[in-house]
C-alpha cells in the first residue's frame, strides 16, 4: 500500500491589494520567503476577490470591459498577490510533489520559497507544476511559502468574452499532489520509456451496482473484467504508440441518461517484484455515440436532448463552486425532466462531470473560447482568422479534452461559443476527429452548419426555420438548438410550439434553454437590505444591465413559474386525447413503465367528480397505449347539473349630485360616479369591496421581452410612443335607466385620450377625434347584486399591437384571499400555459406576485372562468366571464401597473393601499424565442381593432358559493 496522503488542499491564504490595485504597484519581491506580510488581509481560497470587497464585479454581454487592442491589455490591470504556507507530509519522502491549480482567473505567476515555478492562463482549466526541488525536505520543520500573483486581464481575456460576470482570483481549489517517480495516467500517451520495461500495469473494472450494496460488498463478485495488455498491432506508422489494456465484458450495463450505469476502473502500477508503486481509479461508463442520417444515436437510439445551458454561478461566492450547489442544480434538473446540459461557455469544475456521470445528464463540454466582442470591431479580425491565435485556441481545446475525456456523460465536444468561424476552428475539429472519434462535435459559429460541426446547432432559430432545415434532403445532420427560449424575466412563451415541432419532425433532436440560473449577485443596499444585483449595480462600466438575468431559476435556485412548463413539455410520459381515445405514450428509449402507477381524476366546473387507479399494461420504450373513453371507469360520471335560480326583491335607485346609488335593503350598495362613468364604491353588509372604479385598460408593465429590440423597435417603445402607458379615460353620454324587471341600466362611452396636455384638460369634440380608444359600456345591475358589464371596444387602427384588452379596478386591501377557476396553480399566460391545468385554485394576493428581479407584468392566470376576492370574514367580490365571452386573463396585486413599470429592482417595489385587479378579455403573449426582437407569435398578438366582451360581478357573503353562482343564470 502507498502510505500517507496523496492529495492536500491549500485553502488558507492572505491577500494583498496593492495601492490602486494595479499591476505596476505590486509589492517588490512579495514572493520572497522572508517578505513581511503581517498587515495583509485573510482571504479564503477558492474565491473571487470581488466577492470579498476588493475591486468590483463587471457584467457585460459582448463588450470587452477594457480598451480593445489585441493582444494587449491595459497597464492599469487589477492584480491580487496571494501568500500561504504549507508543509510536506513526512510520508511523501522520495516522491514527486506537484502543485495543481484547478483554475485561476485570468492569469498568474507562482513562486515557492522565492523560486518561480511557472505561469499559466485560461480561467477555466487547470495548471500543474513540478515543485519537488523547490520545497523544503519532508523532514524539515520549515514551512514552504507559496506566492501567487493573479492578473485580472491577460491576452487570454480576448478569448474569454462570455456573457457572464467578470470575476477574478483563484476560484477553484489549489492542491498538492504526491506521485511516485513513475506514475500511471489513465488514457495517457505519456510513458516513462526508461523504466517501463521493468514495470507492470494491472487494470480491473468493477461493477458499481454490486459495490453499492454496502460496506460488506464482495469486491471479487463486483469484478466485471480484468484488463490485459493488448499485443502490439502492426501499424503503418513507425514508432511507439503507447500501451493499450483491453478486455471484454459480457452483457455490459450501458450508461445513458435513463440508466447512468457506472463501473469503477482501477489501474495498478507495480515493480518487477510485484510491489505496488502507484494506483489510479476513476468512474467510467460504457456507451456508444454515433452519427446516423439526421440523427445522433446513443446506444443505438436517437435520444432527444431536453436541455438547459448552465453557467457556473453562485449569488454569494460568484464563480466559485460549491458541491452542494452543483447537487442542488442536478436534483432540480432531474426533478423537472431535464436530461442534458450544455456547459456554457467553458469547461466547468471537475466535480460537475463526476456528478453528471452519476445523475445521468448528457453533457456538451465547451471550450473556453468566446470572442463575441470582435463582432463590433472594424479594425481587428476574429482570432480564429489569425494564425497567431491558432496555438492558444487549440491548446484550450486539447487541454479540455485531455482533462475530461474519461467522463461518460460527455457525448459532444464544443469548439466554443460565438467566435465567428475560421481556419483555427477547422484545426480544432480536425484534431478532435483523430483524437476522439467516439463523440460528436458541436459549433454554432459561422452559421451553425459549417463542416466543423457534426450537429446543426443554431441558436434562437424560429420554429419554421428549424423544420425547414430538418426537411432539407441535402442536410444529413441532426438539428439540436444549442440555445432557445430565452428565459429573461417573465418569458418562455411558445416553448410548447417548439416541442410540437421537435416531437413530430424527423431530424429535430432537442435543444438547450437559455439558461439555467439568473446571474444575480447578492448585494447590500444603502438601508442594509439585501438584493439581487445586476450589471451597473456595482458602479461597473461598461455594463449590460440585467441581461445576465435569464435563468429559469432564481440565483438561490428557487424555480421560476416557467419551470412548470419546461417540466411538462420535457416529460417522458405523454398523454393526449384524440377522437374519443386517450393515448398514453412512453417516449423513453431505454425504460419501460413497469415502475409507474397510473391514476385518473375527473373534474367538472373545478370539482372532483371521481378518481381511481387506471390499469395500463407495461409499455416498452417508444410505445403507446390507446384507451377508449366509453368503457373507461370515468365515463359513467359524465352528467349535467341544474341551474340555480334567484329570488326577487326590489332595488332602490337614488340620485344625489354626481352620484347614483343603487342598493337592496341593507344587503349591498353600489355608488356610481356619473362624471367618471364608473363605480366609486361597492359595499356588502357595510364592508367596502371596491375603492376605485372599473375602467377599460390596454396597458401592462413591460416585461424584459417587451423592452427588447436591437434591430426592430421594441413593443414597449411603440406602446409609449402611442401613449398607451398614460391613457386617460373620459366618460360621455352617461345615462341611467330603471327597468320594469327590477334592474338598473347604466350606459356611457369612454374615450381614451393620449397624455399630451391639451387632451388631458378637456374632452371636446375636437379632442375626441384623436382618441386612441372608444369604449361603449352597458352596465346592468340586478336585484341579486349581480353586475353585468358589456363592452364594445374600438381601437384606433394605427396603434401598435395592444398589451391587453380588459378592465381594471382597485379592490380593498383586506380582500387578500383569491380563488379562481381556470389554469393554475402557478403563473401562466396565453403562450405559456401547456402545464397549467384547469381547476379551482386558491392563493393569497401576496403569493400571486412573482418576484422577477426586474419588475414587470407578472402573476397572471389564464383561461379563467371565474375568480373571487375575499376578506378574512368571507365577504368579497366575485367576477366571471358572461354570455359568449371566452375565459379571461386575471391578475391581482398590491403592486399596480405603474409601480411595476417604475421600479428597476424587485426590492424597490412599494405596495399600494389597495389591490389592483385586472380582468382581461384578451392578453398579449409573453414571447421568448429571444429577448432582443419583438417575437410574440402572430396568434398571441392583439391587433388594434374591435373587441366585444362581457363579464359578471357580484358581492360575496360568507355563505356564498362561487360554484353555485357560476352555474346560475341571470334572468333575462
């Protein structure tokens, strides 16, 4: 046995921040063993120094945060000087000592005891130095002084222009490794030719499924195969080509996302006497990845990648990795049917790959190369076009492959991201085709269809275009979207349309949502509160504001509502109803439904009518089962229900000044303002329900997608130019009519006028000619307390697409309990509702709000039949669609539209004194194909035209049943 530790972690360091934090102010000979560092500050390693109060984080999307003059960087280069002391264990005597940095951003020099040991750059890959001769002997009491100088910028920074925070320092572990004079490296071309003839190599593969049975597992029974040295093959190329160990496993347990079977490979190095010199082991999976016609096959099957892009990000420690956070990410991904991840846009922490092997995630491993900022240059070519950059680019790719090659989870190598296309990419793809033909190659640059990529891998391509490519007979490669459904704020509309195309088009094989986590950093505000900060919040310039906030989970890994949509569309068991037949599909490729139990529930008007277990035979992979509705166990429960009728009693209608008051006994009272043409007050049993009247509404607080428009004017800009954010409604032709059937009819015409001064001061005929909206309103008030509102909307034809068509009112703050019959229970919108099933749901008004880091339209529920607001005593207000009107969009919030539009951060929102309630006949979609072009699909746009709708409101008593009200019909 090898005695003693073979790995030590170095984690206690001190950091000096030179005056001005500039490279030219580095303390002289700070690396000397006798340098006085007593006044330096302590800093944990790994870490980013910006997360500990030194320097500042910078967020940019494409712009380099320093003057662009490749390969030079500014002389004003923030620099950190690190020092620590370590001792060599006595057990390491006679062995080699290696100093291993897992990653440093962006470049560094290292010294031990004042002796320089090396320099390295590449912020996401390791650097390793032989330091045996620099260290004090193992039996010495002297401590070894390790000094490191880290520069924030280097020429390598030009290859690292990814869309994330620029953070610096030793952000991954620093290790001391102990190795014998001769070592074994798995899948290595390096050999010690001088001693190899006197050594022997033994390798064994162990079955982890046996080893996992516990500490008492029999290692002999877990032995899957002993690997033996294969005889030298006759090669056409002369010279030494390395030793290869081989063996055959009968019926191997293949690795896939569905069944991530792993084996433990143990390699032993012994001397001529059989004494163990060194041993290495790693987890390996057996699987096969090949390219077929329009398909990528894993173990012979065209698996579908239901993926996300993932940056390394933690809100407190920045780019430093915590294993608990990695595991949290993987658990959330698997819980929500995500089976693939693209490492965007750099090699990630070594532990990440080990965990992906275990959890079963298909991985695209991406080279740390992005030169997006060169797109905006008129003087400098992209590095891929320059021979002087070829070695640096190839070195990054080779180093990634050699570090990660043994991981089964990696099925695709990526040449980088958004770095144009040129001969240097051709060199990289040529090298990897020879080095590792067992995986495919991905590269989107150059149009996603160059000869250097095995996969057509566009980003944000529209549905009709991906279908067109898939149907192109001249294109033999599969199409996998490397980025799609840009999840910036309240987004991810239309994702169901993408998956309708993917599931039904040969040649489409999935995609990766952009992206996984909102890259907000935790920051203290001036008042001591903490908030998620984005670009510019640290005084960083240049910056790209909140473009780093485009994840489907918040920085603390709380899920966005859109995750429910992702989970539903990514699910491997699909159920659909067609032609009175229920279809159950198992879209797994390697798993049957044997472990699943099927159940059914039948609902009517939101109430459960019946439920039970459903007998479904075990479905093999890629198979389906049809179930006829008529013999199904729920069919006899289909029935109709009787309608509820009303009792009659007289109404009282009084006119006093500008107000009309309608009441019934002392049960309820409605006060209408004849000047404004709307309800001023609504009481039931002296409980105030409404504090501000019902007005037409066509505006919403813009979402991030509404604000996006690099090449085309954003929706939000067009809305503001049309004054939709400040339309004032004026009432004309107000009338009151008491009918013989004991109802009161109110009618008026609302004119929506833009917010320039003349029209706001008057409502003359001349002003009305420039009105944006004309809304005819007829209000019928029944003796039951019901109020039926009928609207006829005529929008000016030259307006842009409308955000919404509906009404808004302000309910009393105490009506804090919400019930609705519609889609839910989570936030949903017309183009993001596939996962939101129709039912009756409850929530507090507080919980309806969705705290997107940058506020905007949020908290809506779609396809709502009725909704109710109640106070703690059960009094409240009911609202539903009426007549032939389709289900509506509903929202209720303490934050009004104006407040959501005003605040730039969620913690800056100020609650109102009441609840702003929106009931929308139509609501525009969210979009999400990207966030920089107006891309709401045509069917979810609201044209400025005529709309007609009606809705019903009535007061609620503690004894009132919303179900009964909904089922009832008002007298004609």
